[in-house]
């Protein structure tokens, strides 16, 4: 995980790339899942992505070291906030009335870590019981302080029902009022297709 990110600079058509660890269970987690890793890439074009999966020695190496790889092809609908000072998903498209994916990412203020993790079990339980949730996984660059979630929902209504539920709204209110985050990003995507490699 330390060496791989440096190789992304050499990949043709790669605008943004992150190799992320994952957490066990639902949503954010203190406990890592060492069996699963996430590779998040924003491509200039779909052809660049196809070329990577078909010809890249890097992807071939990853495939050979994995029991399975699942790729979700996403199209950015909107993104608010930043990831190390940059919006990695600037393009905007219309929602296609089908499955919708969400990535939420936060860099937590050091002096708010205890407060943040105090509410994690409550948030995780809420998303575990959410209707219309297809898949979710906690992802992140640095344990404890840089956390993200990737989720897929049956449709936008299901996603909004969770986002605007009382429990989630309560936590979001505390995030804002108590200044938990140093940086945050909320992004939505159309799910175009999913491939099993």
C-alpha cells in the first residue's frame, strides 16, 4: 500500500487515484478488514479505464494477488467539498433514475476524534438497517483520522430517506456545530455497470 500510489502517476488517463484500506462491519470502523482493499480512480475517458483493465501490468499484478476483484463503473452526478484541497469529481451529470452510489469522506480534527468515534456505532447501526441499501463499506487512507464510506442504493429516494432520517440528521448537526471535520467531501454517482474480474 505504500509503494503502489507512486505508480498511479505513470498510468495514462488517470486524473485521481487512491488506494484505500477498509473497515470491518458497516460504515466507519476502528477494526480493519485486511481481506479487502479499495482502488478509487477517476479516469479522463472510459477508454483509458478499459485499457487499464485490459493491458496494465499494474492491474494484472493486482489481479494475480487477489481472490476476486469487483469494479463499479460510476458517473459523477455532483460532489461538494474537497479531498486534500481538491474536488476529485468535478464533472456533473443528471441522475438516471437507477442505482446511485455515494462516497462520503472526512478528515477528522485531532481534538474531535473521541467525540467522532463516540457516535460511530450509532451511525453504523442506522445504515445497517437502512431500506434500499445495496452495499456499503468503510474505506480510508489513515486509520482513525481519515475515514470514508462507499455505498450503493437502489435509487435516490432510498439514499435520501437514510440521509434525512432523524439519527443521521442528528449526527450531521453535531458535525457542523462541534466542528468535527478538518475537511469533508460528499459525492453522488450514477452506477453504470459492475464487473467481476
